[in-house]
């Protein structure tokens, strides 16, 4: 009973009114001809596909799950047909390179489509999502043959792709990985080892699967500097890309998971499989890191998309369910009880979802636009600026939105009371699906260390300083905006407090590196609330210019809610991040007891 | 792969050293002979039963779930045998009245057993849990026949019981209920209607099921003042309690839920079933409310028990999983990586679980002891005091612990990374099972309105004032306790801030009753952190007296963690609760749009 209606009004508001992305396209060479009208027609087609084709398969896919049968993985009913339609209509290559079968659309537009796919059917969206990442990686690192064969096949929706990183003994710590790559006389390699948690590692949607596998040569240096990347197709191909024989590899089993049950999560055995080196030897991690920002951003979008879906399905219930009277007296005396949306805390839960989803959407679309700037920016300086800002944002976007997705999808269930716990209603699936997002593509803890350890301390906060300058400019522009004072003033306070806290933590980290680990998650959450405050202030200022439109009125109310009810959480995170490492590390390990 | 080891050391610490419950038993008539040794032997037997019999059925029960087949409900493999053993060993009547088949043990001891059962197998524990509630209700409201037949059969573990309140159109708002009760010539009633979400409404564990059903007589007043309670057995019984024919009622279906899948959640159809009035006519809700405190307390225990189970299963993984090095340098240079327990944020997640579980246990056991005081206290004044304090605590215990269970069971998954999302490891089940606790027996929202609207505003905070007096006395006693200063000082600040905030909200509520609903959940969460601060201060003061014992050292470290890292969250809740109703209610309902 989950319904999905693509939030086209808000997506257009964000892309056209708030970010004005297309105003930049003439300066971004390859995107120069992307007009707002063209973008809108893509958005509208995507809205139809996701609400009409993908959404109806979301709950049935969860109920059926994937089925492993002697190495073959069957996806749930309808998945294959939906993928065929997706491919036939060109969605697979939407943002792919025009040289190799893609349509060359802006990544910001692609991410709007990613949101719709993830809201309507997160598990299904994993198949094209991972494929797109693989195509991007091959585009960035591959040679001409690899691009013309593998990238093209993925962009044309004929094949899909995977990333094979994790092994049983190494997840976050890839330096430990053991999979072997032995050189073969013909220039290829023989890949041997076991990879786990491989999303879309095996399935029945496409005729071939392109695995990007991290492995070590026999004489490679230890640790992360001895890891290379290989293309290992499920079916080998000849020089022209024509499929030949089955490669020496297979899916040993699939995982039974809490959620995204219709996405196959595979254990892959490589038994001397033929692989082709992609990118330079021993630089496999660097090849992978090229796409780290987009992979993490897309997980942030998945999280935001689950919040949106939960809001969309909790709201009608809150309007229709009659239960008790408002504390201030009956609002619908004609009915046996008031709809529960009259109760302040039901509204608090719904507004939390709305506030996080909408500012999260702005943050994700802006991050995606920075990817476009990074890829197509005319000058080195412009590309460097976009890269620095994006690198700062990425762990915040991924870490904060995924953590908030747990709270916000739980809110959706809570609005439905007992019905929220029943599978038929679907709200509980959204929580189960969202729950993976704080884990994969780097846990919240990894994001937090990336933010505070790498982007702030090591990179001396270069991206953070760009962002503070943007905030300062906005505050300056709105110094006399009396109508927006309630949003501008707290943002101005944040713009003082946030860097002050950052400097304090930086100093503490000089004395003791463990202070980074002790403060990092609270710092990440604080930063997420601060970034959301920035978007809500900006959206409110814009909305104040159209005070008669219901859409814009809702923005102003939501901004007010955000500043009054959610932003105060920064106080708790500020205190906790300053508490120091001692309360975490002084307790000897042996005192962690099951009493 | 979930393991369970009963936390006997901590349960004994709480009951004997912290609460010293048995020192009060000589003054509590019926409990006078309950010695600490007797209590310990019960705890140890319960530890064996829960870890050896119930824990191994927890994941298999989740995987199989209950099965409905033409009105018959089959519980998962092993459930029936476990229930038979439970009954044969007298557990069903542990705290039941000695007059009617029970053993008359303290409820505080019973709740220690409830924790173990819920940690080891929450779904299984629902069957005896609901039964005990029904027996308690019959004991409080029934006539001699009802007690000697139904209460006895439940205490002897031969039959089980249910509460049938919810109907499709009424959950929180029982005034809307429609089930009919028509008087019959023989003094019985004919019950007709549909009840939903009935836990243990049908199953194969016992020979009969005693339903306590809320229904209306044809001429009853509208709303909550026209509701009566009826005993409706699955099989009718004669005057001596011997089973006769099947009653006119049945289970129409069972729900497919997010968790507690092995607990049957039934739709019950009453088709002119024979029922017996219990308690006075039209006073059914009052009969039910007698057991509200214990039912809600036991849900709080379920939540705390899931946190405990999650901690127990995350901790060994954190110790064994080798991944990356500590930021301050290798801690296990002999190994390829350090165990992840060296990372500060892994410790933060584990310590959050430990801090909430252990103080939550103290709070639950103390609340259970107040039930003993209420039932067996020698003087009216003592019983009144216990009732007032318990009534204040109950919504906090239930509301706070269940909300924290979402965070803490999510932490347990997070410690395991990708493995946390895989069903085999079991951590995700604990989150799914815990997720119901914020919903049933009154949602968090209902608890919050009960706390702020009823216990604070309507009852003028009488229970709150008792608690503040206890805190004041403790602060006085420890005014010169230099070693405990780090715990005493912040508690003293809370003891000022909490009542000041309460008075402020009370005044706002006089002006506008919606202010209660707007502040209630933040007030509840603030109160939960405050209550936990009280327990951690008390446990720390006690632990400081045994500084050489590892158990007590761990208490001191955990107390320090609690005050430095979790208590600051009260700041955010204090701000949010003072933000007022406007940011929630000013937005017109029609602006809640799916954009």
C-alpha cells in the first residue's frame, strides 16, 4: 500500500529557483545545451516511470526477495521487465558520456532521477545505481577498448556493473585485502579470491555483469599501496566486445538481510577468473576513490529518498485517521474524533521528515551540481573550488542524511501507530531499507573520520572555508532583510560557533589524535544540522518573495519549525564533541563486561 | 548466532546493593519471608531457563514466525515445549497470588525474570507476559469464581490470557469502541465485535485462552464511561472451571509484522460469544487502568532488555574484529590490525548501550519495587506515596527506554558494520523486535501527554515532588563527597533546571492547552535523561566504595561517560520544549503537501 508521487514541484524549485543550475550550463561546455525545459521533460518522464513502474514493485520485491539457486540469482517478479523498460527508454545512459552510448545530461539531473528511483523502489534502484558507478569508473580509468566495450554496454543498459571491494576479513580496512591477480601471457590476469557483500553481483536482469575487482599482484607492496583494479566480466568478451565463454567465477550464496531484500547481495568466488587491469598498477584504490564522492552522495540520496517516501505515506494517514480530540477543543465536531494531524507531536514528526527531506534534497542536488562543475568547469581554479567544496560536503551529506533517515523513517511508522508495524502498510520496509545506508559506502564512523580527520585537520578545512565564505556573503546580502531575521540571526550565530568549535577540536587533535575519533560523529551531526540551517535560511528568503503561494508558505513554516525545533540539537552535539576522549578511552578494555 | 548470558551480577547489584529491596520486605506483609538467598536462587534458575531454553529459539522463531491455518495458529518449533517447561517449573505463577495458584514472590523479582525472558526471546515472552497481566487484572477485579477458575489456571500455566482493547477504528482513543455486550438470561453476556492487534489471541501453547474484552452494553453511555470488561474464554467452562464447548469466537487472521514475528498478533471475531462481566458495569477502563502501570513498565523492560541483548552481542564482535589501527598508533602490533574496540566511536556506541541498559534496569526494578510497596505497604500513606511516585515514573520509564531502544539497537548493528545488516547475526532482529515498544501499550506520544498533561499539570506534579525530595536528600548526603563531585554537581544543576522548566511549561499550558502537546515528547525525553542521571550518580557513589572491583570500576567509567556524553542532550530538549506550539500548529493543515 505504499504510494509514491514524485515531488516534481520541489525538485524544480531546487534545481531552477534555488540552485539555478542551468544558468551555469553555458559555462560548463558539454552541458551548454541543457535547457530548463529539457530538464523538466526528463523529470516528468522519470516521475511516470518511477511512480507507475517501480513503485508497484517495491513491496512485492521486498516480500519475495531474491532467490539463489545453484549459482543463479532470480530477482523478484517484474524486476526484469522494469529493467528492460528502463534500458529501452535510455535511462541507463542518462548522464553517461555521449562518446560511449550515454546521453551526457547533467549529473544534477541524474541525481534527481536517482532520488525518484530510490523513493519508489530502493532495492531495484541498486542495479542501475551500481552499474552507473562502474561505468563512471571505467570512463575515468579505462583504456579505449574498455570504454568502448564495457562502458558502452552499461550506458546502453545491456550489461550491469559492480564494485568488488569487501572480503570476509576486510570492510573498512581495505589494506588487508587478499584477493590475488596473477599475470597471464596474453596481458590479462587470473583473479582468485572471495568477495562478500557484492551488490548486484549476480542477477537475471542483463546478459552480462562487469565486475570491478580490487586485487593484489603476487609481488605487490603490502597495504593499500599494493592494490590494483581489474575488470572481470561474468562472461568473457572478445576484442570486439562480443560475449564468448563463462568466466571462472560465480556467486556462492546471497545474504538474507534486514531490508533491500530485492537487491542481491552476493558472495562472489573468483577461481582464476580472467581479468583486465584498469588504471595503473597498484593504484586501484585511487581509481576507486575517483568515484567515492558520487557513490557516497548517492547513498545520501537513498536516505533522503526514504525519508521522502515515509513522509508521503504517513501524511495521508495523519489526515484521515480520526482519534481523540485536539487538546484545545474539537476541530471536527462533525466527526467522532479529530484527524490526528491536529496533535502537535504528530505534526512534529511529519515536519521533521519534511524539513530533513527538503533541505537534504537541496544539499544533494547542490552536491551533484558540484560534480558537474568538477567535470565540466572551464578553468582549473573553478574545478579545484568545486572539488574542495564537494569533498567537504560529501561525508556530511552521506553521514548526516543516513543517520537522520533512521529517525525519520521511524517517525513515519510512529504516525501510523500499530499499523506502522504491519508489513502491509509498508512504512516499516522504509526503515528496514534505509537502515543499510549508515553502513555501506563507509559507515557513519568512517564518514566522520573523513570529515574531521581528513577534510578539516589534514586539508586544513579548505572546503569548509569556501562554505563559510558563501554563508558570510548570504548573511551580508540579507543583513537588512527584516522579514528573514528569524532565520538570518541564528545562522549568523552558527557561522561564529561552528568554526570556533572546529578550531578547538583541531587544537585538541594536535595534542592527541584520538580526540578526532572521540569528537568526529558529534561534529558530523553538528555540521549536518548547520548545513540544513543554511538551506532552510536560503529557501525561506526565497519563499518570502512569493508569500501567496501555498508551496512557498509551507517552506516558510517548515523553515521556522527547523530553526525552533531541530537546530537546538547542535547544543547537545557541541557539548558532547568537546567532552574529550577520556570518557571513551580511559575505561580499560577488560572492563567492558557482560555483567 | 545471538547469544545471551543473564546479567546476574548487575541484577543482584541493583536489587540488593542499590535498592536493598529485601530490607523493606519485613514491612511488606506478604513478602516478609523473601530472603536475598531465595531471590538469588530464583534469578539463577531463570538465568538457566532463559539462556538455555529461550535464547536458542529466538532467531528460529523469528525466521519461522507464526502460521495461521483456518483459524488455528501454530507457533514456531520449540515454543510449545518451552512453554510446557515454563509451566511445569512454576514460572507462570511466580508473582501470582498464593491463594490462587501463585507463589507470591515480589514483583521486583518477577520483573528481573521478565527482563531475562525479554532479552533472550522477546516474542516468546509475550505469551506469559500478557497472561500475567490478565491474571493480575482478574485478581484485582474478579469475583471468587473468576479468580478460582481463570486466575488460578493462568497462575498454574495451564491457560493463557489476553487483553482485547483495540478495534479497527480505535487504538489510542478507546472511547470510540463499538464491540457489543448483550445481557443473557443466565447472567452472562453475548459479545459481538472485531478486535485487532490482539497479542497471543490464538496459539497452540495452552489448552484455553482467557480473553479480557472491553465492550459496551446496548444502553451504555457514549464514550469511555460506557465501557465494561468481560471474561471471554476460548472454550467455555462450567461452574467448576471444567472446559465445555468452544465459544462463539475465533481468530480471523494474524498480522505480518516487522518484528516479534513469533508472537501471534490476532484479529479476533466475537460472534455472540459468551462472556462474563468482570468488575462493575461501565467501569471497564478503570479495571484496565489498574494494570496500566505494570503493563507499561513491562514494555519499558522489553526495551531495556533489547538494549542489553544488543550490547551483549555487539561487544564480542568489537573485541574480535580486527580493522584499522587506533588513531594514536597500533595497540596490537602483533596483529594485522587493531580490534575495533580501540576506536573511540565504537566505544561511544557500546557505552551508550551500557549506560542506558544499566540505569534503565535500576529504574525498572525500582518501579517494580514500588508496585510491591503499593500492593503490600502497611499504611495507606505508604501505599499512596508509592502510587504517586510510580504514576510519575511510568510514562518516563516506558517512553524514554523504548525511544532509546531504537537508538541503542541501531548502535549494536552499526558496531557490526555490514554484518549488522545480515539476519544470521541477529542484531537486526533486536531492532525489529524493539521497534514495537514505542507503539504498543500507549505510544510515546500518549506517554508524553500522560506525563505532562496528567501527572504534572492535572496531578500538580505530586509524584515529581516526591522524586525531587529524594534527589535533594541524596545531594545533601553527598554534599561533602569530593570523590563524587563530578556526578553530584551536574545532578544538582538538573534538580534546579528540571522543576523550573516544568513550572514554565505548566504556566504556558494554562494559557493554551496545545502547549502541553507541543512540549510533551521533549519533556519526556528530558525527564528520562534526568532520571538516568539520578541512577548513574547513585550507582557511582556506591561504586566508589568498592574501587578495586572491576564491576564497580566499570560503573564509575560508565557514569562518567553518561554525564559527559549523553546528559548534554537535555540542552536540546530544554530548548525544543520551550519553543512553543506555534511552530507546530501555525501551519494550516492544507499546506502539508506532497510537493
